[in-house]
C-alpha cells in the first residue's frame, strides 16, 4: 500500500470522527448481558441499550488514537490539527439553485453528538470554524504545509481537491493527490454536483461523463470553459433557458452563473475569506 514515507502534519476532519462515534454508540450491547460460553447467539438476539455519553467519548478516543497511531504517532500541537464545523456558513448565501445542504434539515442527529464534539475540543484541541466549514480550515492548513508530508484524515470525498495525502481512515485507503489531479476533481464536481450537499449538477452527468467532457484538458482555463460549454449544451438549458431558434451561445451567460455558483459552493478555501473566482476566459 502506497503511504507517505514521513508525516509532519495530520489534519483531522473531526466532523466525521464525532458523527461516527456518536452514531456508532447510539445503541450498545447491554452491559448486564452475560454471553453463554458454548452458544453462538444470533446478532439480532443480543440485547441492546441506549448508549451513554461515556460510551461515545470512549469511541471518540479510540478513533482519534487510531488516526494518531497511523500518522504522526506522537501527537503535538504542531503535527496534529483537529477541526470541527461551527456556526454559520457563507455557502448558504451563495446557493441560489437549491438551498445548500437543504436535504439535511430533517435528519435526526445522534443523541450524544454534542458530547462528542465537546470532548474533541477539550481533549484533542479541536478548532471550531465560524462562518465556514471545517473543510475550509483544513484546506487553508493544507495549503500552508508540505503536501508530500501532510495527511488529511477524512472519508469526505470533497477533500480530494486538496494537494496532499488523503487517508480514508475507515477503509484504510491512502492516496496522494497532486495539484493537477485535485484541480480535475474539483471541475468534475462542478459538472456532477454533490448530492450529499444538495448541489445540483448537470442532469445525467456523473463522474464517467464528466471525465469524457474534461478528457485531455490540462489548464484551468480549458477545464473552466469546458464546464461552461457543457452547462450551455445541457438539457436544462435547451428546455428552460434557450428560446426557439436561439444558438447555444445564448445560454452562455446562464451557464457561466451556474458554473460560478457550483464552484463557489464546492471550492475549499486555501486562505481565510477566499471566494473562488474563475480563470480568465475567452468566452
């Protein structure tokens, strides 16, 4: 398995850690239950009880210790940075097509999620974002560190746009993301959108079709222009934007706005306060 030879910085997506710890301990095996020695009990017959805050906190520590053991080994304030999403997000003001993460408003969160987050702050020094996501703080931190020796510990695919080592600590999958590869991933997402965050892409364009649209393109301007043209040629543009007899070029202003909206929703900041801007275009 390809892994970094040395890790000087580990950036932890603690939103994932806290949620997995809390959801995974929502119910636990009844501690009063005694397992028979010579009888295999079907999993469905094992009595479960509501997990306590202590159960969740222990799971947080297990996950964090595993991340530490696989990366920096001996954690310090200089080599381990932990990030949580706090209150407010500038993306809510940017989203016009559909409300940003509007598909999550009715999702019931794990009972002990607040305790998990509090413990990450108190025990692991987690930094809580304000007006932006933990992902943005990780993006900023990754931009200020050596990508060859920096690890982003997460299962969030959005982080694949960041030049660094990406480690899915649930599947134990390591991948080095270079600048060009990260850029291609970002523009692919502009085309496909992101269902998890309710970001709407082009209808029926998934990673495979997006890959064909962007195939062979290398410069950021080429990637950007290809995205704008793809939106202008989309089924939605032909049905809802263009009038009978209009050329596809008539849809370019609308397409440019749609690409700009998606890009600003999907881009992870590389410096504080950054709002994505398109490259110089000939369109």
